C-alpha cells in the first residue's frame, strides 16, 4: 500500500481514485489509497472507512498495537492534509474504525465527487480543483491528456506467446518433439525444439 501511495504522490499525471461499483467499499488500505488520489470519487451506494491496522499473524501486544496505530493515523492525517481533505476523519477511520457512506463522505470532505463516472470530472469543472492543489490541469482544461504507453519488447513477445492459438501450437510442438526424442534417443533436434516450445 505504501509503495502504491508513494508512486501516486510522485505521479506527474493527476490520478482519480474511484470507489465503485455500487455496493463496494474502500476499507483498510483502500482508505489510504483513495485519500492519495488527486481527485477522490465514490459511486452511489459505496462506503469508505475502517482503516484500523490489524496483524494477520495473530494478536499484537499493547505497545506494538499503539505504535502501529499511531503510525497509521499520522500517515492518514498527512495524506488528507496533502490532498486538502478532512484529516480529523482520516484519523478517526484509523483509531476508531469509523465508516461513512458516499453522501456522508462528500459532506465531511473525505472525497471530492459523488458520481457514477468520475472520468466526466473535467466536464464538471473539477480540473480547477487540481490546479488549486498545485497540479497543472492537462491540455488547458480540455480534459485528461492521453499518453500512449508502449510495452517493452519482452512484454510484447510474451503477450504474443500468451495468445491461446499460439500457446496451443507451442504445446503441441513441445509434446510431439519430446515424444519423438524419447522414442528416438540421440535425434537431438526434436528434443531441443520440444523443450524450447
């Protein structure tokens, strides 16, 4: 979670965090990730909260529990302050495990939008909100800018090999190549081709 948030805070591109679909929740680490977004939105029928740290390996002693809780609440307050949100509520979410619905979250300034589609935020005047936080809105208030991303060569190759048709052909080549090598020891080429495939 902390690594994700570190990357979000260092991003040059504004990030919208969105709790969706209806019935979903941002709990525990989800609270911190939602708070880290430049714009935080929640779909109708969602909730956020209950970020009290727990130990999956068993109970913590009182000193360790206090230490972890204090650290998490300071982190939540810091995130909230950095994004102009309600730091007091963020601390309560950690210390008292409070949760709120999307309408309450909007009233308490936990999130910025209560929308079904936060991608429409630019058309609803939310980019000035980003500018007020020190983030330059992309394309002079014309909405989000698209930046194409090219996969690295090995990722592109693996993507091609993962195609079910290609994978099936490789599986058959591998099977028959190894079978031929086992039936005719010393042929070498079928074994190499089968093992590679």
